[in-house]
């Protein structure tokens, strides 16, 4: 028995002469919640379809619990599938929808009813079995689709953007529901999304894809704090990306010259790419400071305030530094009459530990 539920070994996929998935390797151990995250067209759904068996890889191997799936049809892979379109049968009750897969496998009525009831209980829909899909909210319909997928007790669950049709409040509620269900079932989840907030909120590990390749993977917080490239820094959360014209390294850190001006930022990070083209600083790491309030060893920048937007929980400030570069910073909500006016000079402080050198 393999130590992994899923293994992708040098998997490629091309449509004609167009490569869509490029030599990806991925191992997923039992019980992990893994999100495959990336922009539209990056190959994430194609990867999920190859795991499910809907599409055959052009090269490489896909293994489920140690067994190659190259010649195994989808219905023989023992997978649960949840898609963006709930695909519930409108003429069937909730219980009948949930038990449909088991009935197609020839399960007895008592077994089907018991499994459907247990699955509905798992997704917090006890007592909904006699209702019809049209009598449910969007979130409830999505939970029915999830119950239908888990009722046959698959070895793992594949989910392809299942929350994208829901409004923001419902998506946020369903994130918590899905994470709770995952923890209760202890099942391996592979979740495809383009929404980085979804991936950050639910995943044990995020696999980021770009142009058919895996560009970084790791725990959500690690990827956020230590992006491996400009693409990842820009894609995961918000980030100020500044171009670098030169750098010098020493035991105390790396001095980065910002392109187009005299500004120099010190990065205290111990790891940095050999060729540095950019640096990133998260908005919450840029601090508004008084003229004499920047401690020794902290980066100090003089800037001009361009915009203040009050979001209630925090204020977003846009400032322009030398070279015409824009910096966004998040600041605790500032009361009316704060005195921050457009065009006013301000002083910014950035801890060297929060400056991340990046390659292309």
C-alpha cells in the first residue's frame, strides 16, 4: 500500500500541439485538504479531470493508493466528484438524489437509505430528505451535491470550483462548512479554484499552477509570507511589487536599489534568489510613521500621499515614492479629521524582515 492517496508522476497533457499541463509531480497523503490554485487557463481543471479519469494524460502516470490509473475508467476509481454545476435531478427528492450513485451500483434499498441519511447528516441537512431541489437555497443544494458525492464512501473527493455560483456571504459560510466536513470525514480532498481566499481559508496545502506547471506549493501561510516568484507574490493576496535595478549582499542583509530613483530597501531575509529582479512588500507591512519615529535598522521612505480609502475595518492609503512607484498600505481606520490630505508628504517605515527579494 502506498503512503500517498494520489501521485502524479511527470504528468503532461497536450491538446494537439498545445501543451496544457507540463511535467507536473505531486504527492498527496491520506486525509490532506489540497487546493490546486491558479488563474484561468493554467491547467488546474485539466489536472483534476486527469485524476478523475475524464481525460487521459499525454505522458506520465497517475496513481491512486499506489495503483496506476492509466487504463482505469472513471467509475472504477472510487472517487467522489463535486462540480460547479450541482447537477441535481429536479424530479427526485433530496434523499433520492443523494442515493442515486449507490442505486446505480445495485445497492439494496435499505443500504441506500442508510447511506443517504448518514451523508445528509454529515453535511448538516438532517430532515431534508423529502424535499425537492427547488425548495432549497443555493447553499443547501451545494451541500446535497456534496452529500451525493460522499454517500458511496469514496476513497477521496475531487471538487472543481464548487462555490463559484454562490454569493459572497454564502461562499464564506460554505468554506467553513467544507472545512468542518473534511475534518469530520477524514477524507482526502482535492479542491480546484481560482479564488486565493478560498484556498487560504480551507487548505492544508496549496499547489499553485501557472501556464501548466506547478510554480510553488506549501502551507497557506508559508506561501503568503515567502512567495517564490513575482507571479506568486502578486497572485496570493495583495502585494507591492517594486522593480530592482541592483543589489549588494552582506551578512546583515541585502540592499536593494529601487529602479528609477535613489530609494534603497534593506531585506533581512536569509534566503534570496541568485538573480533579483523585484521585491515584494505586503500592504500591512508598510507603516505610517512620524518624521522621528522610524527606529534604527528599519527602512525609511519619504512619500507623497495620493489617496485614502476608508473600508471601515481599516483604511487603505496609496502613496508615491521616488521613481514614481506606488505603495499601498493598510492602516487602522482613521477617524474623520485625521489630517491626511492628498499631496501631503508622509514618512513610511518597513521592517527589513518584510521585504521579500524575488526573481522574475
